[in-house]
């Protein structure tokens, strides 16, 4: 039995699913490549932000990133 229950946008998920969804939200803009007709933004994964937000979720803080809400609750037996 798990000691904690994780939620993303109010839906119960596993910790693995929560971390993968949180990783998707932790992108940072690196640069823009310009072509004659359009610009392409280059994004990179922000490891420091991901680790900070994951620690905050583990402490019990509700994290809001964009349209996603991440939280953890203790399972009461």
C-alpha cells in the first residue's frame, strides 16, 4: 500500500506519471533560429527547476505550472 497519493489536475496518478508530467512543464527557452519565413524556438529541459518543484510537491506544497496543478496527499488508513 502506498503511503502517499499523487494528483495532477485533480486526477489520481502514480509518482512516475507525476514526474513525467512535471518534466514536460519544466522547459526553458534557449534561443531562436531565424529562417527567411519563420523563427524556430529551441527549448531545453530545466533540471534545476524540475528538482525544486519535485521537492516542493514532496513537502506537500500545491504547485501550479501553466494549466497543470500538482499535489500530494497522505493516505489515511
